């Protein structure tokens, strides 16, 4: 793997740049091909304002829309957003149903812009448990955008990294049982083929908002060598400038993939 040392400014100097200058710097260097985001802090954002938690999720959708546009503009090829985890079912039922309907409505509302911008939508996660109308909306949008060749927007919905690995194991076990492959033929490439993210390269950069230092069962296989950027900003306050700052931070990193510089 080629090693790369990217010329860059220290983090504090990046943060003091004007928006336009920051963006120009980001665009002057290679941008990450795949950015994954754990959009955390919606609940706290709402509670800090004396609002119901779901008000934070509604604001979170606006932030997600702005970040998808910014990712498209800066030339990111794959953007994965963690919208609903397999653990989120344990939240109060009103919050769960709001998150379901927010996804359903957002997909409907955003479809024309996704098409206009040549964005392909891909949902990763288990369909089982997701209300039928949401599943149908997802299937329609995925089919409608399947031929688009610009940004791939992966929405992790009813997603769990361990579920994904369990499902991959089951799929591979079935292939062995059917005599299609021998156990010793199972290698990293075959595991990758069996993941929900099949055909999507591993994330180069994982951003987590709201300051929590956890990966929360997100893309466990795929983030083996991903660069992590944690920002204290709560998700509804996260905007294009924050994305640019995270990319600029990534561009300062030396990726060694287990090697030496
Ligand atoms: C974490 O904040 C966020 C979520 C569980 C859901 C993220 C969902 C959105 C941004 C809206 C859905 C987006 C689309 C496009 C459908 P939290 O509730 O855990 O916040 P907290 O840690 O402050 O409680």
C-alpha cells in the first residue's frame, strides 16, 4: 500500500480559516473517497433547548441534507450515515415511530434532488422489523437511483455491525452447505462480498459528533483502518464547515495501514 504524507496546517490554524479558504485547501488535496458519519447528539440538542427529543431528530434531518450536499460538492464518492441502529428499537415508541416516519418522508422529499444530482441511494441494515411502508419507500428509491453514478449515499437503517457479521456468516455457511465453496475458500474478499456494504469501499474517514469516543456497533469490519475524527458539535449544529474541517484533519493524517512511514 502506498504511503502518503499530506502537507497541511495544524488543527488550530485550520479552525481559524475563513470558510472559503478552508474549502479551497480541502479541495486542493485528495478528499476521502468514503466518509461515514455517526450522527449523534440530536436528543441533547433538543433537551438543551427545552424541546422534545424528536425535535432534535427533525433538525438532524436538515443537517443530514446539508451534509449530503456538501459531500457531493467536495467530490466525496461514498457517504454513509448512521440513521437508526439495531439498538435504537429500545427507545420510547414515539421516538422510534418518529425516526421511521422521518426516514420515509425524507426519502420521498429528497428523491428529486438525489436524481438531479446523480446520487445513488443504498440502504444498509436488516429489513426485518422495519414497517412495510418504509421498506417499500426504500425499495422504490433504491431502484429509481440504481443507475446513478455520482455520490453513493448509504443510509444505515436498522443497522448493527454485529448483525451484519452474523448475516454474512449465515450466507457463507449456506454457500458451503450448498457445495458452492469449500470452508478454506472463505477469505477477506468473500466475507466482504457477504456484507451489506458489498461493492462499497471501506470508509477512509469516520466522523462522530457530540464528543462520544465510541464506534457504537457501526461498520465493525469496514473501519479496521479508518481514520477517526470526533467533534464535540451536536449533530443538528454540524454543517458543511464542520465536514470540511473533518476532511482537513483527515488530510493531515499519515495512513500507514499497519506499515511504517
Ligand atoms: C443520535 O442522536 C441520532 C439518532 C439515533 C438518529 C439519527 C437520525 C437523524 C439525524 C435523523 C434521521 C435522518 C434521516 C435522513 C432519516 P441521539 O438521539 O442519540 O442524541 P443524544 O445522544 O443526545 O441522546
